[in-house]
DNA sequence: GGTAGTGTGTAGTATATGGTACACGCATGA
DNA sequence: TCATGCGTGTACCATATACTACACACTACC
C-alpha cells in the first residue's frame, strides 16, 4: 500500500465493515472537510491534505499519525530535528539505507532496540 | 549550523573571502532572485526558498544540494521512496536514531559502506 | 416510486507561498 | 563630496494550496 489515498481508503473500508458510520460522508463530517474533497484525496486526485487534517483523520481512524504523515510525504518533527542536527551524516545514512534490503534494516532496528548501540 | 539561513550565510561569506563576487546582490543576481529576498532568507525572516532556487544556490556556491535541501526541510526523492516503501519500518528506525549518539550513527554508516550489510 | 444513503464531478475561493520592486542608510575610496 | 557597492525594510503581487458549495447519478429499502 504505497500511497496515501489508497491506504486511507483501505483503512476506512476496514473500519466500515465493523461500523457503518465510516462512509466518506460520515468520516469527512467528523474530520471537518467536505466529502467530495475526501473522496478526491482517497483517489489521488488531490494532493494529501494538511498535517492538521491528516492528524484528524488518524485520530478518527485510530491510525498512527506518523505513518499517515510519512505516506503523505510530510516528515515528522523528530526526523526534522535529526536532519537539522546532523544533515551530512543523515544524507550519508540515507544513501546507504536506499540499497539496504529489508532484513538488514530490521536487523539494525533490532540491535538498536536491544541496546547494542 | 542548524538552520538553512545561517548555513547559507556562512557558506556565502566563506566563498566571499576568496572571491569578491559573492555578495548578497551578486549571488542573488546569478541565482535569479531579488537581493532583499536572499537577505531575508539568510536571516530566517523568510521560509527557505523553493527546491529550484535551492538547487541554483547549491550550484553557485558549489555545495551539496542534498544538504541544503535537508536543512531546508525538503526531503530528497531517495528518502521519499524509502518512506513510501516501508513507512512503519522507517518510523521505527527514526525513533531509534533519535536517541543514538553520533558515534553510533557513524559506526552504522561505516559498517554499511564496508559491505557488512 | 419516493426517500435515504452512497460516492463523485465541477466550479469557485481564502489563505499561504515564493517571490518582485524600489527605496533607504551605511561604508569606503578617489 | 559624491559615486559605488553593501545589506536591508516595506509594500506589493502572481500562483499554488487546501479546501468549500452544490449538484448529479446510482443503489437499496419499503
């Protein structure tokens, strides 16, 4: 699920199967936008919405806001702070991560979490 | 040097000591913006400029565009692609990196570069 | 067969973004 | 003392962004 709109629609329809209030209209209303706008966002005919609206969507859908923000190409404050503190280092890291397979990244995350750093 | 404007001014003044053509006016002219605008950007009174303008600045100042873009909070295409492909993984990695000391990140980069991954 | 709910198309809009235009005051040097 | 170059302040502006407003067509229920 590689883009914001598809992901949003998928999540909304999952919620909807359990709870009939997750129509485009209902969700848009609770989030505070027009249904036609939300519909276009889900189909990728609009750019992803503002961070405020994304946060509201995440809240209503009980989703991780960071994931939605990442999918929308809006980078979290944490990431910004890393970039600002060590830009060259970060650029280099990204260059390396680009060609790193999933299992390698997973191993890194595991090692870091287990305090090996 | 933690923000775009300060960094830009520092680099420009370094170049200037060697070459008198690196005044605000001269650089702005070559980049194709107004000097007052460039001045405000350097002092942080304007948001960082567009990616196009940042690229032109990087070119004229012989700087790494990725670093300037990172400082400006504009994330590179490579990073976007990573985020889109593996958003949760990336969010987790960032959470870990946040508290990682410099030497740990450096070690990671070194290991990756040396093919240990 | 009307009405209630569904998603969507089109047209328009307020505000933010990314600048321009031009003038001002300060140094420096001739 | 005045021309030249420096950075900067103020006012304005064109375009893009992030939406709104409203109507339309389809389905299902009764």
